[in-house]
C-alpha cells in the first residue's frame, strides 16, 4: 500500500469576474487558511457596490484568494501584506501568471498601512481594507485597527471588512462604525465604516 504524502501546494479557484475559473496555487502552511468559497462569495456580494469606487487592501493576504478575487471583480488598485516569505513568493508567481497588477506588496500589515498613509493626501479613491488575521493572533488585530486611525486619516468612505471567529468581539475604536455583520460557519464578517 502506498502511503499518501501531504501535497506541498494547495489550490483554490476564482469564482467570479474576469479571472473566473482560474486557479491560484499556494504553499501548505500551518497558519495559512484560505477563505472558503462560501465566505468569499458572501464577502464579494456584500462589497459589490464599492467595486468601481474603492482600492482593495488585503492586510493578511495568505493564499491571495481575496486579493485575486477583488482584481477579478474590478477593484483597482490592489495592495496586500503577507508575513510568510514562501506565501509572498507564491503570490508573486500567481500575479505574474495571471497578469494581476499589484501596486504594493509588503511583509507586514503595519508596513502596508504606513506606506498608504504616506500617499493618503494624493489618494484618488477611498480604501476597502480586508483583514482576516490568523485566529490565534486575532487580539493583535485591535492594535492594527487603531493604526488605521492615526493621522493622516484615510479618505472619507473608506471601509474595513474583518473576518474573525464567531464568538470573538469586533475590535473597538470610537471612530469605527459597524454597518453590518454576517455569520458563515465559524466565521463572522463585520463590515465597518472608518469615520
């Protein structure tokens, strides 16, 4: 009997837009949880009205499923952060293979936010931030949320979507207004307005 070995790479399929049906490969890593198809579809149904008006920023990019789906749906420009070097290399390969232009690719969400803060005065459109931090590091995301509100402020109409484990509290900031929340399996998606 041949013993099955764990595949070194996983795959997800883009579900909508110009890249629909294309596959993204990513390394199998303990902390990398690709967003399930059902959740991806729910998120993009929720944010569809912002496609033509917002830049898309993935603060914990992982497999790239959300960022590539955003590009496929028409979000421009795209920015992302991913701390794992192997995952970052995979994101670069997938971007080149599918012709996805990424304006900013950073090792940490903090670096990405600081980069965007430097350009905020010339920003042509508001930002849609997507945050799906590893569940075990979820509490660290509160400090990250506060960083979003350090001056200079992001353009009016900027949004934050945060995916977190059901039963955890949405990070609080007095200028973060929760517009809607939806549950999908273990996940809770909170859509918030940065004011």
